[in-house]
């Protein structure tokens, strides 16, 4: 976000921090604890607004300093959120429980941060619990390239107790030290650029987006483009629910005034010229629309056909539910479906009725809309019919999940599997010209002309090929069933011996199930 033209005007900016780690290791508790001690102190009502990021004030080396935390949810299904956070994150705080050690999601978080080139500060949490072994945690982390400073390494590790609030000041000071080394800077005296952290449609306010400013300063009245959304900043609210007129680098604000809801992760930029901004947003929207027309509409029933042509490996979903609890439960259950080859991409998952904006989003991104115990807003059903968007309504979660799983299984490329037809025994051999014909008895199943066969002798396969000739009572036969005698001939094999076993089979295309991808 910082270009060559900014180099002469750079100023230090607060670090943006994401907290990562395994489920139940105390990520949320740590965030809440920092929030209570550093933010809510002395504020009436504490934090009243959740905008996806918040800042804390503290004193370091006699100067007032700030740290901005990205508020990622502390549970298993936040890999996509993490990926979003790493693009805007300066420092990752890895939370590891002292009584549990390194777990699968700990390793995942480390590799994610390392791949993004983000420095890691380790918070060894739950040191107040019985069985806490901070030294064992340090030992385990050395296997993943993280060696504690007191062990001669370069990784800062701070033992903390999120529940008791122990050592939080030390952790925050260490974050500031890492930020100092990184020399994080931006040019506040230019137009703002940054990333959309969250966005949604509010019935009263319209499109609402949380923007993280990464360079420049955002002002009320600025004209900005976020993804394909265009607008003039009507109002800004900070993480403490206060109306603000300006937002400087590293700070997050909720912005009103956009024409549409941008996607989380979209970059935004401020323009001086409204015509230029409107043109850019319009071009992006047109490109989306064009790609949508080229792709055609997707319904759950057309997914399999597209997949067979190798065109589709992703299912875009928009989920609207009656309450947030239902939405979270469904999203959690969808994450449990194996997604090795076919990915579920959740574009939107919120409580509320299905609106025309949802229909537009589905049309723009080739998505299927799932409604759970919810209704259509005025005009939305007609808009869905006109746009050709597939809207599925459910009131039983397992039926919803079953349909999605079926759709995903349809997406998987079919596999060729062997289907046995029958077994036949050679009881006599008749020389015919230069070759030989086997007189056979079908023991089970059937023999079909032109089917694939495998000839076994004493348990070993001596030939595999195609059954060229099949006769019954000297007449050509298409198939012979169990209990009947027949004559068998093959162009490429005539070395028959009494007692040979002919296994007949065919190759069939079988739709794969998701369990096969595990």
C-alpha cells in the first residue's frame, strides 16, 4: 500500500495484530482481557460496537502508543478469516495453552503466519492452571522454527494468564518492540488506501463497511471505490462508537455511504475525481456482470453437469437464517463436510430475510441462496426469478446439509469402477481352425458378449481381454445366464485348459461420494 512516492513523508503507525491459535487455548479470553483492561477502563458502557477491529492505548517508554487488534473469531472454522487477516496483519500473536501444548491448529496458524511473512509473538496462556508446563511448550515450538529468546532464539514468548490478566502489559510491550523493529510506517498526508474488513447491509443505514486504513488518511466527504462499490463517505464511526471526521493509518472505521456492499478483503481507494471513481466502479461491476453472463446460472441441479465438463470445482453459497445461532450452526456443519476437491465458498451468512441485494450478489457471483426458516423481502422473489438465481428454502438443518452434500458429490469427477458380472468354468476345449473354443458352464451371474474378462488358472490371472464370441446351441448369443452352457471364443487367446475360470466384468462410471476424498 506504501509506494515510492510516499517515501519522503513516512510516519510511524500503530501495528495491526491478529491473534491465532488452537481452539480453547484462550484466544477470545485474551482479546476480552486486553479489551477490558485497556479499552473499557473509564468508558461509560465500555465497548458498545463491534466493527471487526479495535485499538488499545498504552504508555511505552514514556510515550503514548497504540496497538490495533483485528478481531478474528476464536473457533475452528476461521481459516478463511485468518487468510483475510494476514493480508493486513503486521504481527501475529500465537496463543498456546501451557497445559495443552502445540495442537493441530497451532501448527496451522504457524505455517499461515510464516507463509505470509508475519512476525510471530507467542503468548503461553493458562500459566495459572495446574499442570502448566511453559518450558514444554517452548520445546515443542522449536520443531516449527520458533525458538524462545531465553533459549538463544529470536521468537519472543510471554507467559500470560488471560483469565487473571497476568503479564498482559508485558505482552503488549513486546508487541510494540516487534513493531519498532519492523519500522511500520505510512504516509498520513495522502488519499487513503486500505482493505475492507467486514461489510453488511443495514436496513436503516444501507451498505455499511468496516475499512482498515493502511496508507493515507480517510475524511468524511471523501469519494471512494471499494471493489465494485462506489460512494461518498457520509459518516464514520470508530471502534468506540464515536463519530469521527478523520481516520489515520492502521485505524478501522465503519463507513456509511457506499452504493453496494463490498466483499471482505476488497481493497479500497480514495479518488479526487468523482467521475473517475464512478467510472472505475462501473467498469468493475460490468466485468462481474459479463463474467456472470458468460458462466450462466448455477443451480444445485446443474452443478453435476458443469462438473463433468471440468468447469466447476467451487460451490458459492449465500446463507440467510432466522437467527444468528442457526446461521452459525449451519456454517459450522458445512465446514465439517470434506472439501478436498470441491470447496464451499460462503459469500454471505447472516440472519435476516432474503433481499434483492442477496439476489444481486448471487447473480454476480454465480451463487445459490439457502434460506433457513426465513422469508423473502418485498420484490426479492420476483428478482430471483428474473435473474435466474436458485433459492432453496429449508426448515430442517439435516435436509439442507443433505442437499448441499449431494450437490458437492455431483461436483466430484466420476470414477471408473469395476462391476463384476459373473463367473464361468471351462469344461471342454474344442479345436477350431488354428484356434480353439472353450465349452463353458456359467456358474454365477452372466456372460455378456464384448464384456471384459479375466482368465484364471490355479488362482493366477493368465489373460485379460474382451469376450469376442459367445454362442449358445451353435447360435450367437448376446448374453448367457447362470446355469447354462455356452461356447466362448477370443481372438487373442486360445490356450484353453479344462478347469480355467473366466471372470466377466464391466467398467462403469460411478458418482463418487465425499467420504472417498477423506
